[in-house]
């Protein structure tokens, strides 16, 4: 089943985010290589694809996991969590309708 991982950043966490980014992307690439990643990306803090020093307010990942508990464990082990980038992470079941 698909799960949406919705994370909110700690204000002022851009430096920690940039430091933990390589490890974060490595985990996402592994999901992609397994064919389980639907989409992933950050929420810019301003209306721009490159927010510069304004940074980001969080992230969204939609990926396939066997069950909710597995998705929650995966999300809880994210480098952004351990680096203190994310203030909150919510994992919810997701039903993809489009694109079909």
C-alpha cells in the first residue's frame, strides 16, 4: 500500500537539512531503485523552486510499504529526523487516483 509521509521542519533548520541531505537522498534513491517511490520533495518556505536562505517548511514523500507500522519505522529513521530537521512527521495511508 502507498503511504504519505508528511513532515514539518523545525524553524531555522536549513543548515541541519543541508548537512543531512546526502544521507536522506540515499534512502530515497534506495526506495526508487526498488520501484517503491512515487514522489518526494521539500516544501519551499517561499514561492520559489530555489528558496535560498529562506529554506524549507517540510517535506512530502509518497512511497509503498507493506503496512503502516513499517512506513512509520522507515520515516522515524530518516536522517532529517535524527539531525533534528523535522519537528513533526505524520504517516498516513494514501490512495493514488491520478495519474492512473
